């Protein structure tokens, strides 16, 4: 298996633009997680899905953020409109039911200017 | 209160020596899991080792071992025979319960630097 695949790896966009981050989880994994990493706040969970259904989105910072999982092999995290404070590394992770480890993608480094 | 605390922002270790990275946790759930991840300068998160709350023995994976002291709520990572490639950020993380899958709470990380 190729692991968790995220795209793009790097994204630079202007404030106010829509940004879409993409994730392909490991085949067979029931859980998918979106995390954000910043210097100020460290790694924080934004939202997670179980069997394509959003379970906990309490970490999504604002209504500008939305996430979808239309099928078991694809998820998106969208920011509209983007702001400079959204600049961060966004990770997608997937796992089977616990107790197992969660595998992370390479991350998307987002810069909003 | 912080759920995961890593008190060492940065550490140096001499190549080939062992090093211990500290992690304490806080939970009232009897079922939990503790994870360590490595993040090299390239940015990816690499899973290293896992310890379940009911595991009787300390977890080991190659040069990595987890010193699990349940009563003290600590889960320190021990890296034996450090290598230059071990220089990275190391994150301790916790999963509480089983219902939320592997939803993880992370500590602030420890930057390890291995000296030649």
C-alpha cells in the first residue's frame, strides 16, 4: 500500500481565495482524521470521520472550514475564504479501529499571503 | 490541564548513546493508548511505537522502547544507540477510550539533536 496520500504537498494562495486539500486514506481503514500543525498551537485535531461519516468536527476553527468524505478512498478539507492565519501544515491520517496506530500522510504546507 | 506534557523542548545526545524523552499524560479513562511519532525536518509524521493501557509489558520496536509507568502516568521513549538520523522532533500522543477510534491528542514535542 502506498500509505496515506495527500495533495498538494505545498500550496500558496492569496487571502480570500478558496483552498482545497485532498487526502486518500489507506485502503480498508475505517477512520480518517484531519490535523493542523502550527508553531503556536502544535498538532490539533480538526475533524474525523468513521466509515465516511463526520463524527467530531469540534476542532474545526470556523465556518470557513469544511470537510467531506464522499467515499472510503477520498476526503477533502476546504477553506473558503482563506486567511493568513490559516497558514499551517495540514495532515491527514487514517487507521483501522483501535488498538492500532494511525498513519499520517506527508502533509500539505499551506501558505496564505 | 494538559492531557499530554512533554517537558523537554530540546535535547542533545551524543551519537551511539541512549536517550530518554519524557512524556506524562492525564486521563480518567481506564482504556487508552500512548503513541510516539517522529517528525524529521522533511515534515512527515512517522509512527514509532505504541503502548496500550492494559499491556503488561513495555513496548519495544527495534532501538525504540517505551518505559510505561502507569501509576505515575508516564510513557517515556527510550532510544538506544542514537544515530545522526534520529535528529528530529518527537511527539507523544494519547488516544482515550475506543469509541473515537485513534483520535489523538499530542504533546508539544521534543526536538532531539544527535551530536557526532
